[in-house]
């Protein structure tokens, strides 16, 4: 009696299959309830199914850096662009290299896809530069040296942005003498320049800028006067090919202001993190920045210098892609961390924080092509894939019914449970980890049907082998399980290992196939252990299956079962001749 008892215990609970069924039922109810409560009742769709935008960025050579376009810098750029786009909450943004100098960015249609497209195009390096001069974004009719040549101006795209909580706004000076003084590098002086100082910085110098301004400064001043920031072409040309150590000109991102900017004092790589938050006391959105140790020292030096200057020279410009995205004032020496406050909305604060966090790229890029991808083609391919999957599933069902008969009912129930678990998990993984269903992922789910059906067939064949050996159904179910279990685990392990390797070594949409294949393989193990085996145990207790009904698929006669093996005692021949 001890051996049968041990066999039942090792089989995973022959007498208590309800526990496993209750566990998987609870999991299904919890996942389904979570799906409806979260409002995500359908899986997120990838760009090939939902549509979106595909952008091709082409890396451009930088002056003095002929070898800048290399695999290391390209991979770094891909990583930063991906984090920048995903920082906006865009799901399944695909960023990958193509060839030597191209990066392909696929942005699915979504809530923040418009902001993502804008920031993907903003791919140049990020610098913090001191503001030397700021004026209105229109071109100046004549490059006159008259002190009265001034006009109204807006300091930046965000006019009231400023460092710390000071309520003062920048008041730009637009006189020609101020412009000339800015071009010659007034910020290199430790004292605040006099409003009447000449271009050379000497209080007694002549008011005529032509007497002291060097040719390079005069050329820059002429370019600044002619700069028109109201057009996209004008903004793109401003500061083109300028090095970080150069004094340059730039436009605001909105085109309503133009600047003369000093050499870069802090780069984007010196920013450790930035986040948008709301100041509860003042009821306004602010951007908080934290610098690296090296960046903190640089920022302390520049803010110490800027805080001693008069407006607008107490501003530093956050320049990205040659455009000024913000130009806050500095009223005190800062280090380690800083706060930018002003007339921010939630969106503008989050955009600026995202630029500060992920804005520094090792290369500059041009938008080569921008293509809008419609979901029509993907929808047609999805429909064709689903039709193929339905045909394949129908063939599997026909085969199961024709060959296994009543056992096909158990297989179909198991496939249904696997389908429910797969669908709910895909719907919940969208908001949880950004998983989006694309065409390769659908292919992975279709392939999983064959993997799951294979597990059922292994178990059913083991049971039928036991019946052929002359055993009744209930012990056959339990004796077949350990052998089938080993085969199923080995098969699923190989499938999962292949999916894991494919996910690691590939990029883009192929990862969707690998992820879905790995997920459904794990679910196959769960379904076989917690549903198929317990249900088979319960069905073995019914008269239809245990009695060997011809349509049960377990008819001993149809299977060619042998008679039960019986051991007989062997009688040895007598050795004594008398006994014989």
C-alpha cells in the first residue's frame, strides 16, 4: 500500500486538483479585473498597427572632429534619443541605427507623440552660455552705432524665466554700443560694465564702435543685426558651425528674440538630472536641476560672475540645437542644484526638464526624412496574419478532434485559458512597461499556439502509452504525468532560451516577436501545470473517460491495450530421480 500512496503524493496532488484550478481561476479573475479597472482593455499597438511617424536623422560632421561619427557616438546618441522620447511617456518608440551615419526613430501615434517629434528633431548638443545681448527677433534695418537705435524686446521664449525665485524680469538693452560691447566679450571683466562704455570696455573710449571693435567682432555684430529669427530658415542658420568656445548668435525657440551669446561655460553632460515640479507655496511650475560634481563647480563659477552683472548680462541661455529654449536670470551664486521658475505651464516645464535631462548628444543631426506611417497597411497585414492564425488554429482543432476525440475538449479548454491569460497580460503590460503589440509580436503569439498544443499532445500520448500497457485510466493519468512533465519542461526551456537570446541580440520589432514568444512559453508551463493536469485528473473520474468510451480517445480496444501483466510462480524441475 505504501508504493501507490507515494505515487499519488509525487504526482502533485491527485486527490486535490481543485486547489490548482482555484489558483489559476483567481489569477484569471485578478488579471481581468485589473484590466477593466485600469481602463486598458486592449493591448497597445505598435507603429505598424496604430500608425505614427518615422524620422530619419543623418549625423553631420563637426568642425575639427573628422572622426566624431563612429559606432560609439552613434550608440550613445540612440540611447539618449530613446530616453528623451520615452521620458515624454511615448510607448514603443523605436530608435536604432541604420548604416554608418543614420538613426531611424519610429514614434507611434499617441498622447505625446507631437511633443516627441519636436524633441527628436532637436538633437544637437546642449550648452549653457552667458547672454551678452538680447533684442527683438526681427532684423535691424541698418547697422548704426547711434545709442538711440533701440527697440522693444522679449528676453526669450519664456520671458519671465529666471534663476531662483526673484520676481524681476530681464530688461534687454538693444543699443548698438551695448551690442558692440557684448561682441568683444564684456563678461570677461570682473566688474559690471558701464552703460556708456565703449566696445573695448574703457570708460574713456570714443563712443564710435568702429574705432575699437576688431574685425571679427564687427562681422559678428553685422550678422546679429541682419539676423531674422521670425523664420525657421533664419533660426536654423543662426550660430551654424559655432564651436563651444566661440562667441555666437542665436534665436529663441519661438523666434521672438535674438541673442549674442558668450562661450559655453557648462555643457549638457554636466547636468545630472532635471525634473518639473509645482511649487506649492507659490502655486507655479518650476524646473529643478542637479549638476554633477564637475558641473557644479563650473556652474558656481559662472553664476558668481553673472550675478554681478546688469540685465541682460545676468542671464544665461540654455541653448539647444543653436536655439535658446530658456534664458533665466541669475541673482546669486549657485552650485550643486538650481531652480528655474517663471511663466511655465505644466507642459513647458516638463519639456524644459526633459531637454535638460536628455539633451546632450555627442553628435549633431539633420532631419533627412520625416514620413507619416498610416495604420492601413499594418491593418491589412494584421488581418492577413489573424486569418492565417485562425486557419492554423482550426487545423489544430480538427486534428485534435479527429485523433484524440474527447481529449480534444480538455485541449480546447486549455487553449482558451492560455488565450485569456495572454490577452490580459498584454493589455496590462502596455501601461506597465510600455509593451506594444506589433506584427512580429502577433506572429509570436500564433507560433505559441503550436507550442501549447505540443504540450497537450505529449501528455495525452504518455497517458495512452500507459493504457496500452494494461493500466486503467486513473493510475495511467498519474503515472504518465512525471514523464510528460519532464519532456514539457525541457521543450519549453529550449523555446524560452531561444526567445531570450533573440530578445537580447536583436533590436526593434524582432524583440516584440521574442518577447511574446517567451511570455507565451511561460504561460504554457502555468496552464499545463495548473489547468490541464488537474482537469485531466477530474475527467479520469468520470464514467465517460474512465469507462473507455469509444469517443473518449482512451478506448483500450482502439489503443490495442495488452492484458494486465500477472506474475506467475516458476516451478523448478526436481533433481532427485526418485521424485521424478
